[in-house]
């Protein structure tokens, strides 16, 4: 049986969720009770054992239970420095124990102009995406093609030669793009309705 290894970004979001909960003076049981989940269920989100924490609807539910917002969660997560084991070594010399500030995670925004991804997202919804972060199945993604087109879709899978996407006009329509037609694919990390 394969051992589950949480994504470092999910762990960082979970730690940020724990910071927000503690700032409000709530226990895991009290926070979970606000959503009708157990303290263990809440603890799984905080430990990064539930990867659904990347989903904007899950972030909205969890942060609402803490009288907060997904934006505050993202800002809190950005302040959390990854453990030393996750950082890239810089030669033979260590940097010591100095603090250089939180890592800068470049995120871009794109406003949708049609309802092709409804009900997941419709016209006027802004999606934030992070280049270099690959999407998981069912997660939103932004695809930049070699001819300059930018497509916002739901990621359905990748077999090496092609990428399967949903949302070309309807969520139930499957679209297959050759891998050599895609310049870059990025995971959607947040959706905002303004």
C-alpha cells in the first residue's frame, strides 16, 4: 500500500488554518462543531491530510467557520516559512539562522468573461493561478498554448502525450489537447466572486 505524502502547499495552508483558529481562541472541536464535523475531521485539514483544502469552496466554508476569508488564509499561509528540509540548498555554506522573510509565491489573476465553466465558475469570477504548480484531477487550471491562447478549464488527467480538460463550453464536455500544443499549465489556487 502506498503511503500518503501531503503536498507542502497543502501543509502550509493547514498550518495557516491552525493559526487562524488559535487567533480566535477556538479548539479544533469548537471549530469543527461550527461545520458539523468532528475535531478529528478539522485536524485532518490542519495537518494537510485532506488535500481538498486547495478547493476554493472548502476554503470558504472553513474560513467562514472562523469568521475569516480565503484571502486572509492565503496571506497567513504566505507568512509561513517552509521547513529547512524543503528548501533548496545553496552550495556548501548555510545561510545561518537569519530570517529573510516569507517565500514569494508568484500568483496571477484572470477574470472569466463567459459561463463556460458554470457552475464551477461563471462570468465575472476571478481565478488566481500559480505557474509551475500542476493541477490535480478535478482542480481548475489555466492552460497557455503555443499559439498564445489562454484557456481556463478543469483538469481531468494527463497520459504524457495528451492532456484531458473539461469546460470547453460545458463541464460535461471532454477536450483533449496534445502535450506539444501546451506551453504551460498552471493550477488554479483560488476563485473570487467580486
